[in-house]
């Protein structure tokens, strides 16, 4: 019986599985759970919350599981935190479920779990429950992770729960982004394909609740937050415009893009606007609060490259073409304007 790799017996529900859970999972996550729920290994966890809740779930199948700037463990925790943050919710509890392939090196599993535990500590959110399954060799690609998260929706100055939603967007609002785009997708692709660039490209994967908290405090009229993951910035703004029933214009010259990332996208034939991000927000805010939002983001390391990149266009009831035309356009660096379409599919599959 090997002790350096995952065996089918590790998922069998017996003593060997319990030893794996205690050694590899409880040792890393139970100390950060003041409720003690995880250590009880019960069928479910009790979660205490004082106000309205947000709830999310996601699965992570990124290939490779380790990439420049992150790994699947950090990605899973950060992605769950960010989904909650988009609703103005402080994360209070996360579940972590593992699907492990027979033969997975325990050293790799340990690195991934260390990374997940470290990311959870960054925002003070405990992992309170989970699950572990082992599948036959060839039935998975090393490991997949599923998470669920619960968050407490923050209240505004009037004492009411904040409501961030696309239907709050109004003509004249500003469209912001919290930092440079396309870093994650290019970092994963470089590792996957064994590519190297003149300057190192690392993923932006990060838990964004601290940044969201500053925005909520600085902007009473914050409309919505959106994380531009699969499909990148183009998918995110098209989804918002469609849901709000408005038109938006994005200014290409204002987009923050690292030169190495732009060069890599040009070399690979990728559109920087459709490449995934894992540590950025698209922010829509009332025009009067745009500067306050930028200042709030730039005051935090995760938002130091925040930029105002566009606007929600005014309504023009007299112009049928305007009302029926494309939802999002891009003002190009050479002064023209083109439709910024919703991506048809994924340029980079298994990016998260």
C-alpha cells in the first residue's frame, strides 16, 4: 500500500479515508474554524448569520492545477468569495469538496490544500464542511474541486441590506474595472502550452472581498459588481447590458492591460477582451461616485490599477436604431467604433 499517492481505498469510507481527511484536510482547515463545525465531521454544518444571506456554488477543473501565480486551491476559495462579494456579501462559511484521481501525488494535494487554506485565512472565512471522493485512474485529471459559499449581505447607511443588481444600472453611469485584464487566462495558457514571454505573466487570482468592502463604504449608489471570469470583460459587460436593458460604450484606450499580456494575446491570436480574469471586478456606479470608487479601489493593492473604461449611454427614444442596436460597442484606439460582441464560446477551455 503506497502512502505517497491517492489510492481507491482513500475514498472508501473506512479507516484509511478517515486518516486522509484528518491528516490532509482537518489539519489545515479546522484550526481556522472557530465554530468547530468542520472538526465534528458531521453530515452538515450549522452557520450563524444575523441578516439576509447570499449563497453560491461552483466547480473548478482548471488545467494545469498549478500555474504561475496560483493553483486550483486558491482559485476555488477566491472564486467563491468573489461570487459572494458581487452581491455585497461578506463571506461567512465555505464548503470544500474534492474529487481525487487514483494515483494523485499526496505532495501535490498538500500544496493545493495549503494554498486553499491560506486563501481562506486572507479573508477570515472558515471552511466548515466538505466531502472527498476518489475515482479510478483516468476518470479525472488529478483533482477537481467543488465549493459552496454563504455570505451575509451588508447593510447600507439606512440600515437596509445593500442590493447590487444589473437592473439598478441607469443611463449616464460609469463602467470601471478594478485592474489589468486577461492576466489569468494568459498565465494558465503559458503553463499549459510551455510558453515563455519576455516578461513573466502571473495569474491575478485573489479573493476580492476586501476590495468590495471598500467600494460598498465609499459608494452609496454602487449599482453592481461583476467578476469577468470565463468570456472575460466582453462577456461581463454584455451580460450586464442585456440584463439592464441598456447600451454601453467601452473605450479601448482606457483599458488597463500589461504589455506582456497584450503581447502574448497578439502572438496567440487571442482577444484580450475575451480572456478570463480571476481577481478583477467590473464595477458600474453612478457618475457622481466614479472618482470615489476609483480612489477606494486604488487605496488597496488589489485595485491599484483600477480604471474608468466606459459609460452607460443615455436613452434616445427618438432613435429606433439606437434602441434596437448592439448592446455594447468599443471605441477603438484609432478613433473608430465597433460592436463588442458576446463571445460565442471559450478561447481557452478549462480555465477555471
